[in-house]
C-alpha cells in the first residue's frame, strides 16, 4: 500500500476510535424544513436556512432569470471578466442595510474571512480573537502572520487586559469575533468591544453569518440593541438567512477599496455565479417587504427554550451541550427515530468535551412541531446532559 494511503487509513482509524470521523450523508432538501435522508423524511432543525428562502418562489425565479440573462457561471474572477452587473446592486443594498459606505462580495463567507484579515493585518500587528470564533476567522488569522492572542469567550475584561499588555508593542490591532456564535447561538458584546477598540486604537471586525436576516430587525447583530454598534468591519454570508451563497464585507469606502485590490481570496478566485447574487438580492427584497419575517426564527427558538427551561435563546440557534461525542451522536439518533433531524456537532467544530446538538429554528417551523420537539428534548435528551 502506498505511504499516502497508509497515512490516510491510520488517520481515519484514529478518528474512528474517538467517534470523530465524519461522512457525508446524501440529503435532499424539500422545502426549507423537510429533508429526505437515508430513505426517511425528517423535519430538519439543522439547516441555516432561517427564513426558508432557499425555496421561496420569488428567490428561485430571480436565480433562474439571472441564469437566462447572464449564464451559469461568472467565467473568471471579478477583476478579470466576472464582475457582472448584479454585484453592484447587491453591494449597494448590503451597504445601505448595514449603514456603511461600501461593500464587497466574496465567493463565500469562508473566503471572505480568509481574505479580509490578511489584507489588513500583517507581521508586527496584533489580533485578538474570541476563543469560540468560527474556523474561517481562525484561518484568516493564521494567514495574516499577525500575532494572534485568544480571549476568553465574550470576556471583555480579558480583551481589555490583553490590549493593556500588548497593544503598544504592535503597529495595528484587530479584534475579531462572531456576532452570533455559530455553535452556541449567543451574541457578542459588540458595544463593549467597540468601546475598547476605540480606547486602544484597535479595529473591530464581527462575523455576522448567523445574524443577517434574523437579528436586529434583519440587519444583523450590529443592530441587536436597536441602534448601530460601532463595528468597523461587518462581515457576513449570503448562505444562511438569505438562502443563497457568497460572503460579504461592509465597511468604509477606503477599506472596501483596499480589500478589493488586496484580498487574495477575492482576486484569485472566480466570481460568484450570477444566480447566487440575484437570489441574494431577491431575498433582501423578501425580508424588506415583510417586517415580521426576520423576527420569527428567534421567536420560535425562544418558545423552544421556554418550553425546555433552557437559557432564553438570543438567536435562532440553540445548543444542547452533552459532553462527549458518543452522547451527542446518541441524542441525535433518538431525535431521528422520532422524525427530527438534529445533527450532532463534535470536536474540532466545538471544544473537546462539549459535543452537542445544535438546533436551528426557522420561520416555517410550526408551533406544534416545536412543542413536540421540546417535549422529547425535555424527556429524553436533557436527562443525558445532566
Ligand atoms: C460564523 C460563520 N462564519 C462564516 C461561515 C462561512 O460562511 P460560508 O458558508 O458562506 O462559507 C459560517 C458558516 O459556515 C459561519 O457559521
């Protein structure tokens, strides 16, 4: 056997022994909440399609019309010939929504974070990152070659200490956090972080992948308190509540101009298919036309946490931490037997010892189904967590 295959097999055996091997399950999504998997129809609480817009008729029609008009692919990176006219429309819409001067669309949220951070931070600079930040923020931090220091989750006192001790020895400093934490569902203390950033001449970046469309009246976690927090770099994705694909950054015009000329993941990657951009624009239209829609996923999550006596949900994401991977897999199977899909989340996606069920509530989940899920979680899953 080739040494490469031997290497792969021994790695897989290690993962198997720890119940950490992942395999892709073929999944047919029906309508935004129902899925078919392994021959079974299940009600999904694992899709990030918070507003169920992946299957919304006007969003689909916009994508189809874009294919007819512009073709299926961008044909090249945005800097070559891939910058079709829908980009300008979407960038303008996002900048207005986020109250920034400009915006830049990337091929995905992951590409955005892997491109933005190294374009702004380099050797001799400081980067402070929440310990529970998403993997792609870590990827951007590592690519940047700045000095990355981790702060305890949502601990602004720790951020202040790290800035006091380290800021002066570095030219620039960037504080990086999820706005809505993807695996826990809690919100970052953006106002406090912004105040610290201002005091220490640091920049603040938040990743609002799970906030756009569902928090702050749909404008994202930067607007969670009703007015805008001072966040210099508002990053997010089109792939969750907007039901499409692609990432974005909203910021001042000079910053966006710099990103457009320096972010390697923008320059050296093909532009998004026109259909993805058109779908995101149509999704923003749907959200703007129905002011109640954006509030529904959070209201559903809160009805679930009330019914289960879990801490009140701050976002549509609710985590039920079970500890080891085997327990999380077992809990997922219990729910699956009852017709619910709640995928087990295991390390390294979450820290060791905190494997969990991560539930994502969406606008179209019915109150009856949520009540049934809550009963099951109360009776069968929470006792496992105790
Ligand atoms: C917090 C966070 N940031 C970024 C991403 C990456 O976004 P995308 O799926 O568009 O690459 C995700 C989702 O996977 C996420 O949860």
